[in-house]
């Protein structure tokens, strides 16, 4: 039984379970690897978090390709 591993790409907006101290729950992904770099959409704070810890705190992933509009 493998738990589903979320696919996180650069540009994706991540909604986390707990809010940042500024009150915002949404972060944009800027770097992906064993550590993931995210930037708060509320205050602009830059955070680097280990992948395992971040995957546990993700509530929803809004992919960058769906927010860019329709591609024909």
C-alpha cells in the first residue's frame, strides 16, 4: 500500500493546512528537490522546507498549468 505522492512543480500554488503567521494559507513553489522552496503569497516570505514535512502539510495543489488559461 503506497500512499499517493503529490506531484509538485515549479509555479504551483500550494494551499497548506495551517496558515503562515501573516494569515495566508497559499504559497507559490519556486524550487523542487529534496527541499522545496515556497514563497508566501501574503507577505512574500521565502521558506525552504524538507519535502517530507511539506507533503504532510499540503491541503490542496493548484497547478500552474490550470491557472495560465486554456491552451488550444
